[in-house]
């Protein structure tokens, strides 16, 4: 099982480097792109810091498509190729600053990235109907970050695609439970996470993405 940690970009580089080093036990990282449509440090810049430290870890950079055109996706694909990065494309939340571009679909962006030999994927929301989820899984993406993952039942019936699905596991701890009460994503109690990952592995899931908003120490101390 490949364990990926979500790391949020920070403006203080030394703090970012320290966090990356503290999460060295993970097999790789996923870096969000301007969550909620707010400005943030670009994922590719954080990815370059990680790549300097770790030559072989998997790094997935997320890319919002509401903000960019084809030229940008081509340039990003070249960047990903140069630094050995994966790209996960998402429509993204409406930008809080400026106007939307947003005429590229995730499928179109994946096709562009794949022409450069870049492993690329997209998001799937498991709260969509099973018909919609199955239709999404028919694309030629290399992987799918599965949002709104609420447990084993939410991926039943998707057996043919499980090797490409990366469940997004949000961990609830005593420290962050109030923060998580304000978000719409399902969360799992910290004492249930090991059993959940073992069960996912037995089903054929190859990778999971873990996040513990507001409690970095959980990820730092997590062992599998």
C-alpha cells in the first residue's frame, strides 16, 4: 500500500521544508492548488522542494482548470516531466479574485499531459450517483483522487477500477474535531484508520491519500 500525505503550500519556505522532512515516512505527497479559490503558493514550487529532498517519492500536484488555458497545461506538463511529477486535474472552486477561464475539461487536460508521458489523473466525487462515477472512470486517466470517501461501501461495485482509485482519507482527532465539523467531507476517527487501510488494501486499492487538517502531528506520528 502506498501512503500519500496531503501537504498545503506555505509561504515560509523553511517551515515548508521542515514539514516535508517530518513527513518523510510517507511514500509520497499530494499538493492542493488554491483551495476554495483563494491565492496560494503554486504546487509545482512546493513539489520542487520535495524533489530536492527525495528523488523517488511520488508527488502529485493538483491543478485547477478554472484558471488556465491549453498553453498553461502544456507548460505544466513539461514542468511535471522535468521534475517527475504526477498531475491531478480538477475544475476547482470559483476564484475569489479575477474571472474564470475554465473551458478545459479534466479529460482534455489529462489527454494533453499524457502526450508528454506524464502520469495524470482527475477527481471523482463518490457522493455522485454510481452511474456518474462509473462514467467518470471510463476516461483514460491514470488515477482518480476519490473525494467524499465515506467507507468501504462507497467504492463497492467499482472493482474493475480499484487499482486506479486513491481514496481521500480525512482523519479526525481530538485536536481537529471542531475544524472538521465545519467541512462537508466525511472523516474517520484516528483509531479506525489502520483497520480501514488494511481493508482497502485487501480489496485491491494501491494508494491512499491522508489528511489531518489542523493536526499535523497525527500524520507525523502515523505508522503503517
